[in-house]
């Protein structure tokens, strides 16, 4: 049997999961804890209500359902490979869906960012690059950097592996990650090389994150 490069690419994955009411599971569960943590980290890095936030690979709006009430109306934007997943999150999880116009939820699996504003202050990609092969992560970072030059803050998560590690890695929370299939890990030097090629200077943050992900700020 050939393995799909990502569970999200399995044909019919989103339709089946949404039909079963599993929009929270699709993004990995730990709903309250992870949404609250994402907003708290953004605030710790300076996010304020007047800022404009882009949530890349936003899923069912685990962060959005906390960020939309916090931000000024219209200041939250999101992309994901599945717009249906974001729309389900908007309808099921937002205290007041009218604060988030549907047009701000953009289907985009190629990091092309169609129809998004020319300026955003904060970008976050949480648990997204962990599902992508390194070439695609490199491309995503390059496209983000080209589309939204500084000043802006980018937070993203990856799974890290020690330099020279060639096989699977058991991460601090027990998740097993791989160099050649999802969930993907990457060495810190490889990450720096791809980010720097994109013109970004990523700095690893000390926070301990769910599932053993590492947080970077660029
Ligand atoms: C682990 S979930 C995290 C979702 C969200 N960031 C959160 O923290 O709740 C990964 C998300 O990445 C999305 N995704 C996977 N591949 C993608 C791609 N190529 N472009 C955009 N989104 C993608 C999936 O649809 C899923 O919603």
C-alpha cells in the first residue's frame, strides 16, 4: 500500500470527517487548551486588538474562535486546504459568527494567498508544517516572506529532530515523527537554511507546546 504524504490529502477526508461532526478532531483535538495557548502566545508576542492576524492552515478555527472576539471586527483572516472546515468552525464554534465575514476564510492549499490583505501584522501557522514535506514548508515560508515583508511577526511550529538523526523520533509528548512522511520533523539547521533562503530569521522560542512541537518566531 502506498502512503499518502498527508492524511489531509486522502480523497474524501474532509467530507467524511465533517459529515461525522468531527471538525475538532480533524485539527488534533485538545481544543480549548490549544486555542487558548495560541492566542496567549500571540499576545505575549505583542498582538493587540487593532492588529490584523492571518491564521495559515486555520482548520476549524481552534484559534479563530478565541481570536475573532478579541480582535477588532474584520481583523482575523484565515486560509486552509479546506474552506468547508473553516466554515464549519465559523458556524459551530464562533460565539458571534457575524464578526467574521465568510469572505475572510480563503481556501488555499498552495500558499498562494489569494484575496488576502496587502498588510497583516501577525501570521501564525500552527501544526501546519508538521504535515508538509520540507520542500513545501520551504516554499510556504518563501511565499509568506515575499507577500508580507517586515514589519510583521510570524509564529510557526515544527517538530524538530537532532542533527544527523535519520530515522523516526519520539517527541516529548510521545508523538513519533519522521524525516520522510507525516508527521514530519526537520533539523534546526535545515529549518534555518530554508527560512534564511526565504529572507527570514527564525528564532526558536522556549515554550513547551502540545505534542512536543517547537515554536519559532520570524
Ligand atoms: C493540525 S491542523 C491545525 C489547524 C489549526 N492551525 C489549529 O491549530 O487548530 C493542520 C491544518 O492544516 C491544514 N492543511 C494541511 N495541508 C495544508 C496546505 N497545503 N495548505 C493549507 N492548509 C493545509 C489542514 O486542513 C488542517 O486544518
